């Protein structure tokens, strides 16, 4: 992948081990990656990082940092249109909110997931991939 065309992915999780695993996985797929924990993030910091895609690794347990952060990201004009991939094991909650999540540009990847599933969701949300598909320069085709 051309380094000047690599999209910048921000991964946010409360699990530091998951952050490091996801960081390696997404970097190896050719993306530029930044990581934050729910505990050290701020909306201003996220805006300064200026990601093109955000991956939220969301536990949906205890304190609701992930859902609150998702709402903040969608309410702020600087981050409202940034595609989000929400990784969660909360299948019932995600299903109940599916229509709303779709309407605010959030793709859900249910845990446990295969690495290929997550990378596919990120690639599908990648603005540079969309531009390539629109101008016909994409290397992949569909039958």
C-alpha cells in the first residue's frame, strides 16, 4: 500500500492487551494506527489525532464509557462523520440498536470475531477505499 494513501485508524479500548493486539493486526494490514484507552482519552485528543476511521472495542459492562464516547463522537461536528467500527460482545444490545447505529455510520463487529472480519469492516469503512472504488481504480472487483 502506498504510504501516502494509508488511512489513519484510531483504536480505543479499555483493555490494554486488546489495544496492542489490534494495533499490530491493523498496522500489518497497511493502516497508520493510533491507540487510546477509554481512561486516557478526551474528545479534544481524538480530534487532534484526526483519524479517518475509529475502532471502538466496547465491553458494554460496568461504567458506560464506550457508549458515552460513541455519543460524544457523533454529536461533535469534527468527528460526526468519521466512520466507526464498534467491536462488542453485546449481541442483544447491538441488535436492538442496529437501525440507529446504521443511521450514524457505525458498523458493528460482534465478538468473538475473526481477524479477517474486523479488517474487512475497517476496509469497508476506509474513505480511501471508497474513493478508489468510485473512480474505478480499485484492484478488486465483484461478480
